[in-house]
C-alpha cells in the first residue's frame, strides 16, 4: 500500500510540474479566434505530447501552429493534437509558456456569452522515459467569451477582410441550399450569384 501511495504521489507531482494548459480568449460571433496552448515543464525535458481538444457546440478547430519553445509541426486528427521533437525541450520552465496557437471558428449562431474549452486525455513523454498522463476523469479548462459580431460587410469567413474566401463561403451556401442572412448582400432574400457580384464590388473598393 505504501508503494502504491508513493507512486501515485510521484505521478501527481509530475503532473503538477509538467503539464499543458489553455489560455482564455475572446472572439466575435462568426469570426475566428486564437487560443494559446501552453506548456509547463519544470522538472522534465519533454520529447512529445498528445491532447484532445473539447469545444462547445458551434465552435470548430481551424488550425494549430507551433510557436515559442516548441519548434516541431503539430499534427491534427479530428480534435486530437500530437507533436514530437527529436531534441527534447529542456526542463526548467516553472510557469506555462506558449508552444502553439490554436485557431478556432465561432459560428455566427453561437449566442453571446461565456463558454468552456477543455483539454483532456493529455499525455506527455519525457526524454528519461517518464510518461505523464492526465487522469481520464480530469480536464484542463479555459474560458472562451463570445461577443456580438461587429461585422465587416461581406466578411463571411471571419478573416477580418473581404476576399476569395468569402466567395467560397457563398458557393458553399449555394451548393447546400442553406441560407445565411449575412451572405444575402444584394438583398434578394436568398444567396446567389448576385451576392458574389457584391463581394467583387467590395473587393474592388466600390
């Protein structure tokens, strides 16, 4: 029993000193928002990690890009993130520092308010062979605040500018038969070619 208690306490200490966390963020309805993924590795040199991102309904994962101390590309499978490096990230960071930028898309239908984004099933491996696993019953959470869209006319993909991506959004709506009032730029009551023409006018500065 004493050995089990020691092993459990040691695992908990490793998790406390070496872990992944998310930064809180604020984003507009219908826009993209960036969330920081942070790593703390106070006592272990980390060679790889994996974690599953849990998002509220209407919020989707767009991309993940490495940054800061973590220089290797991050693989994405659904909402599971994984990355491995040949050269371990040296231990000694006693506070969480950014290793990746996660870009999320907040659907225009998401109501204004505060939501929770989470990491679960996190596993980190150190260069000494230690596995640091988050218990299945635990999650790491951060706050996502959704604010009303300020809106740029014609910016349908949430990029902050009007361009080809917005034409692609209209084509998707036309193909699916869905109706998005924000895409009805010509006021016809439906989404169609006239709205693409309006996007082109905006792009031309008309």
